[in-house]
C-alpha cells in the first residue's frame, strides 16, 4: 500500500482577510503562517517519507519550502492537488457568501452543487481520486508527503472511509495539520486525521484558524 501524508498549507493571507481564495494566484502565507512553516521543519523531523508532491499554489509551496530544503528533496507539482475552483465566488468575503441561499446546499448536498463559472465538488473528487489511484499504482510501497488544501483533504478522508461526497463537510481540517491514509489495490485506511504538527495557540488570539473553507466555520481553505 502507498501511504499518503496530507499536509494542509499553513495560515495564509486569505485566512487573515476572511476571503475564499480557491485558485487565485499570489495568495501566500500570513505572518503566522510563515512562522508555522519555519516550525514545521523541526516538528516533523522524525517523519519519514520518500517524495514530496505539492499543489502549485503559492501558499502550499511556501509551507513546504524549509522541509524540502532540509531533506534535500525536490518538490514535484501536481495540479490535481489544487484547491477547488470557486469560480465567481473566488476572492469574496466568507461573511457575505455565508448569507447566500446556496450556502445551505453546499453544507447539506455538495454533490449537487457547481460554483458559478467554477468547479463542482464531484469534479474535485474525481481529480483527487485519480491522483491517489495513480500514485498508489506507481509507488506501491512509498510514503508520500502531499501539500494541499482544506477541501481536498476533507474529500480525501471521505474517499478513504467511503463516507460519500455529501458527508465530506463533516470533516474539519486545520491549517498546517497532517492527515495520514493508505491506499492499496483493494483496501483504503485512514490512520490519523487533522493531527496538529505545530502549535497554533498564540496565533488564535489574533487570527481565525478554523479548519473549513465552506464547512461550519467561515475560514478559507
């Protein structure tokens, strides 16, 4: 089986601004996020993995930069790890979006929803499942660190346990947290979920660090 270590990017400038970032370019880490990224290298120094694959979004690359440098490992990019394309919702304030009628649809039956001019949750699920299947076939005995986004990790967990797409919002993923799962030809296992790898206590006084972009909290993935 292939073991996947899914790391959500650290706290971003979009988190601080309370906006839905999605695939907007140029969204980097906040001051707190940069601190956490520096702490990350030491906090996971005992974590073993064979390769690093990241979403191409800036906030993910900044998160893993110090880890890759210390391990002398190349960071491979895969667009299937990108966050959801929120289309016309991208860049909007979550406080405003949460008042839309569609917000309830996203919580209760996301499989039926497509973002205006954007992606559907089913499309995100398909591209992520294709990635995990491809990697598990190509590297059947490896441990792979994947740097990605909140909704991506929530759907990966849902796919692993067979919860169904309409239940993925029941998961919550914090910034700079680690989720571990294994995929094989006939079996999928969720080993750990939303594991804290750096302390967020100090930052919670100044920034909102909830785990969902479009779940129960109003933070950005």
